């Protein structure tokens, strides 16, 4: 079976055993930065430039604040009252200015975090919903853990930490350069060299201590996602668990998931301890190093011998601030190692998902030829057409196909389970020749696991054929070919009743649409749904959700109401009436026939055979047989393999 590009990328990404602060991290960070800064004139670029300007102003004010103690030493030593009073007022104004500019910096950082999260989130959503990436990532291959967590929590944490550290990193070259020069002017070349050596040693030590933190941060976020998913699974399936008395098993599995997470967190705390110890040590040792640097010109030169004690105290205070702040700038970079390790862990998770979603996936064209040619489509009165796999967001008229004309033709098609490791898996169908023809209703039967639902995946272009030819004459979507699953999907359960019935399209509203929805609800005995929403089709549930209140059979009828609402000419029913009684099931099929909907059903009840014209029998060995269903219930073979 030919591999899609996304599968090749997933297999390559899965070989990454460890995630480190390395070149791969910087490559992924660079790709993410293109989403964070779409252009030079984008809002994030303007915010970042504004933040840099505010940070530069803040550094100037901080320098003025640092000079205040030395001025106090001088005026107090000289016992100058008027100068002291003037200095007190100036000090208050400088402190207030520092507080205002610092608050402005924090505000801009918060805005930058929000816009970064929006930009990356929207872009990742675009990648996620492109073609069938969401399906291949979650279902078809599912080699990336918790993509939902990567697009929510990981993006959020990464953007938050980056907004808190980006300005510091960007402004550091300017502040370090300035205070490096000031330290050189006050202490000679010895001072800057000692500080530089101090920083280099600290950086090397922290780099060595940082590597295991990055990898464990990555693993912790994975287990956080697994733990959250377990809770969501229990919440969604609480009734089934209660029926099956599965609380003991679920409790053990939930505890096991928690203990795995706690184990990683304990390991992470353990490896963070030496990193924190190193960062804190270099921070506090910096003050001692600054005074060692100041000792050189005082004890080993005659540069300050002519100064009075008051002047020397003021000079020591001034020089100490310059030297300490230079060390602080370097120490601040060293302290960022903890945040940088966490950023790297989150960036690897987000970047890995982005690599997979933007891997340039294309449909294989050498194995199964997909013909969607308008010149060959044989469409009559096609008020609307769209590319295969796409649909309008608004309800419109369906596509109509002339009676007896094919919508999809399979020629000598072989279908296998999608490969995850690059080798073909079990063959489901061999050499299938089959047509979806307007007006011919097909019943698909066979033992469990023989490929009935998989054939629907092929017809809906979710899976690719191993070999053979697939010709499509209608697009896939609610206007032409609509799939109704056995497991009802009602969204997040908070949609209005009108939105629930018109899904996946946007309702247009108005009297005619309301009359149509109410008529369908009446036909399928779903009028009581109106009572739940006070007879208002546009009222949204507040204190309950549709899937919580509606039974399984009621949910299946809601799904079938969608089909009658859209009146798609072709429908794929994957055991869509399994929870209905036979009387309601018969009513549904009668309504589909009256609506001239050509349906292909997967079902096990013999009672619905009379609503079909042809039976496609599938077997475990990949063979198949097509038989005609006569009115008296007899069968007549049409073709087989």
C-alpha cells in the first residue's frame, strides 16, 4: 500500500527517542517564529518592537535608580540638607517612573502572549483541518500522542514562557554591552574578563544540567494528556461503565495513569534540583564576585588614594552597582535555563505536530486513480458543485444524478488496512468491481471485521486503495454523498436544535427552513425535542447537553433527521438504525425512499432486506459476491469473486 506523506513524516518523527535543547529545537522554534511573526508589519512585530523600546527605557531608568544610593552616600557624608531634600524628590519620581514602565512592559508582554497564542493556534487549526489531517493524526495512524493537548496546553505554556523571556533575551546584548564598557572603565580589563569567565562556566554547567529536563518535560506533558484523556473518557462513558460494573477496573487504570505522571514529575523535580542549585548559586555568588572585582583597583593601585572617605564610599557604591548589574545580566541569562528547558520541551511537542501536519501530504496517484471530472460527471441540474471532500458552510440545494447513472465506480480495487510501519497489513477486499448507482439501493453484509465499514472509508476518500481504479462522479459532502455513522455525533452538545439538524452546514434560518425542520422532527417522532428547548429551534442548551439527555435511539434518529434535511442523493448508512425498533427502522427507510435517496446500508437485521435491491456479501478472505434481492426474498447472483 502506498504511504501518504504524513505517514512517512510520522514514522520519522516517532524515531526521536529523546528531545533536547539542540539544533532540532532551534529549527522547530524558527518554523514556529514564522507563525508568531507573520510579517514585519504584523501586530506581533509592532508589539515586540514596542516591548524592546520599553525595555530600553526601563534599563535607562534602572541605571538612574542604581545611581541613587551613591548620591545619598555623598550628600549624607557632606551633611548637605538642601541636596538631600532635592535628591529625595528626584528619587521618588524615578521610582514611580520605574514602576510605570515596568507595568507597561508586563502589559505588552501579556498582549504579546495572547496574540502569539492566537496566531499559532489559528495556524495549527488550519493545518489540522487541512484535507484529512485531523483524521489521519487521530484515527488512521495516531502515532502522535494527544494532539489536542499540543494545540491547547503546550501552545499556551510555550507562548506564556516565551513572552516572559523574549524581551530579556532581546535586550541582553545592549545592556551587557553597556555595562561591560562601564565595568571596564571603572576596574580595568580584569573586571570584564572575570565576569565573562564567570558566565561561560555557568553556561556550560547549566547546559549539561538542562538536557534531561527538556526530555522529562516532554514526557510529563504527554502523560498529562493521557491522564486528562482518561478522565474525559470516564466522564463520557459513565453510564456504560456503571452498567458493566467497571468502576474497579477504571479506578485502577486511572490510578495507574496518575502514578505514571507522578513518577515522571518526581524524576523531573530531581533533575531540576541541580539545575536550580546551579542557577541560584551563580545568582548569589555574583554579588561576592562584584566586590572582588572592586577590590583590585582599591588594594592593588593608587587610583583612589586621593579621595575622601565620603567620595570613596559614593564611588564604591556607584561602581558596585555597575559591576553587580553586569553580573546580574549574565546571571539572568543563566537563570533562564530552567525556562528555556521547559520552552524546549513544549516547542518540541508543538513543532513535532506541526512537522506532521505540514508534511505536504498528497493523495497517492500511482495506485488508485481518482477521476473527478466534470465533463464525465453526468450530473443533471447540478445547482452546486464543489471539490471532493469539501462542502459549503451554508445549506443549499443538493446535487442530482440521473436515474441509473453511477456516482462512484470501483474497478478491480484491492483494499488493505492502512499500514503504520510501511508494510502492507491484512487485505480486506480483493479485486472489487462495484458501482454506486442512482436508484439502486445496496445492502452490505458479512461477518464482523471483514471490511464493511472500511469500504465506506474508501468510498468517502478517507482510505486509499492498494490497487485498482476509483472513479468519482459526485463530490463528497452533505449535498451529494452523506455518511451516517452507527455512533451518533452531536458535536459538543451545546448547539441549537436548528444547528443540530443542519450539521455540518450552517443553517440559513427563515420560515421555510423552520417548517422543514419541524416536519422532519414530526415524521421521526422527535417532536419532544422541541419541548426541551421551549419550542424554539434557536435556543441553546444551557444546563444539559444533547448527548446526555437523548437516548441512543433518539440520537440515531437525530442523525437520520440530518440526512432527510439535506436530502443528499446518496447516503452511506453504517448500522445507523441499530438502536431503533423495527417499526421505526421501517419508517426511516420508507422516508428515505420517498425522498429519492439512494442508500447503501451496513446492517444485520434481515427485516430491512426488503428495502434494498442488491446485496454485497463480503468475506474474511477478501472475496465478495453481489446478488440481487428479489421481491419475494430470493437471491440471484450477479457477480462474485
